[in-house]
């Protein structure tokens, strides 16, 4: 219970629904279970969530207690290496640190940096805008960037800008669920690599 007191829900409401023995949902599927049980022909975009200091302190008003980032990343990669065969997989994250570690610790799976620039104000300069995100991705030899779908639908030339730098460009967000937005994104990005279309269609 002492750990629960550091969460946003507990601090704002005085309680948290998912305490031990008092859960409001079924148990989560683990990564190992997913890799074992999902059909091998299903490609996966594994987006790795890791707390960012600005989000914890400013947005969620939480104490910044995080799992050590190397241990966190190594645990995920070990699970992937044990339970993946020939499944098509790409790794992505909003966390620049996670992207750096993924790119440095393995070369088997592509790594994409996810940014919400163009939709909301970003506190990390590496995600402040598309140009900064691309500069970061190139510096650390990532495979590309994933952008919110809204800026791409409004300005499709952004895709060619990214591809012109030799990187993959993909999108996520609500407009990917709408026919016109999804069509624009898929047509533009599919010129680069077929596996990126899987990312766009499945999100």
C-alpha cells in the first residue's frame, strides 16, 4: 500500500481501484504470454512505455520512482529473444532513452522514435518538433520516426521530408481510424517499407 500512495489516482482521489486483492479488471496479459499465444504470422509493433520525468512531475504529480532503465530494457529484450522466432516485430517508444538503449543493445529489430510534436507542447527538446525528432533518430541510428496522424494529414509533405533523410515514417492516432486519414497515411508511407503499413493499419 505504501507504493500506491505515490500514484496519481491515490494522491488526487485518496484511493486506487487496482490494489492487491481488489481489482476492477482481469489480470494483464504478459509479454511472454502474448509472444507464445499470438499466431506467428501476426506482426507486432511493441511500443515500450517508460516514465518521462516531465510527465511524472508536471502532468501526473507523481514522485519520480522508476524501474532502472537498463534492467527494464534488458528484461524486455531477453523475453523477446527467448520467445520470438521469425515473427515480424518493430520496437517503438516515446522515451528517447529507451530508443537509445534498444538501438544499442540489439540490431535484430527496427527501432522507431514516437513523437507527439505538432499536437501538444513537448518538454523534451528531442521531441519538440519533427526536425528535432529526426535529428535525434539519425544521431542514434534509429530506423525512423512515428508521428501523430493529424500533422501528417494536414501536411503530407512531412512524410517525404522524413523519407528524404533515409528514415522510415509512420503515424498513429485517431485519424488512422478514419478512412480518409488512414488512406493518406498508408499510401504515403507504404512507398518505403511494407512493415510500416502494418503499424499504421493496426493502431
